[in-house]
C-alpha cells in the first residue's frame, strides 16, 4: 500500500467506526417500544410511538418512568403489557421492571450505563409478616400477640449483559465476576484497596465497557 493510499485508509477508519456506532451513553437508540430483548439489542423497536397511545410519565432526572393504558392507536385495542420489554424516548432506553403499583401502573427503569455491561436501578415493595405483642403496663408482660403485614421499599441495583440479556445484582462480587474476561482490568480490581474499591466499583464497569466495545448495526 503506497503512502497516499495509507493516509486515505486512516482517514476513512474513524468514519467507519462512527458508522458502525459504538454502544455507550452517547449512542442514541431508536424511539419506540421494544417488544422483546432482541428488538432492543438490534435497536429495532417493534412498535412506533405513532402506532400507539398511552399515559406515559418519564422522569429523566431519576431514570424512572410509569405507563398505563397502552393501546393500538388505530383500533384502540389494549396492548398486553406482558408483550412489552421496554421503550425508548429521546434516544434513552427504559426497561420494564417489577412494579410497586401492582396493575395500576407499569414501572420502567432508565438504563443509566449502556455498553457490554448495562446498569439500571429500581425499587420493589417487599411485604412480610412480623409478630407484634401487646404488653400489660402493670406487669410489663405480653398478654396478646399477633402478626401484622409490614411493607418495605427495597432499592435494587442491577447489571445486564447487553449480548445475552442476563441480569445480576450490582455487588462487589458480581462486578468482579462480570469483568473477569478482561484479565488486566481484573488484576487491577483485585489489587485495589477495599475502601477505594467500593468508591470506584461503578468506574470499573465503565472502564470494562470502554475496553470491550459493542458495535451496533445501526
């Protein structure tokens, strides 16, 4: 290859990468509704926003969304939310997650980190029975006991493999497992002091994504 041709190739190479589209937080997904994980992975929503109507609330600053009354815009027939994986608005994807609102509203979590390892957060409502006792104020002894339901809001932090859709909780141990294919990064992770590691845990996911880029088809 002569010098002129080499320079021409080097000029084209960055354009080729740009055309391929590397998945990161700057990558803009196609707006619409994803009916399956595969549609999300291929950036090909099965439903266009013009094809549906819904009551949708998107809270971008906190990466949350709520949806209800999803219908076909032409027939007004209800669309089964079990057939919806997620959606995208303003280029940002949201994944359907367990809802604290039961059947009233369907909850979605904005995917805050996008790359080979994705990351999102949401909350679930945990209900459990606890035993309570009634005490006699004179003897300070229990004379009656029973069970009551207690509800607690549990925050969840979740990682998702962009290639398989597999999810796992965002913990120190799981982060170590998920980045283990990058031997150099894993070695750095294991040498990092525990106190610093807790502060830099999310950064390791970002570095892993940068070092192991996913090229999008469109």
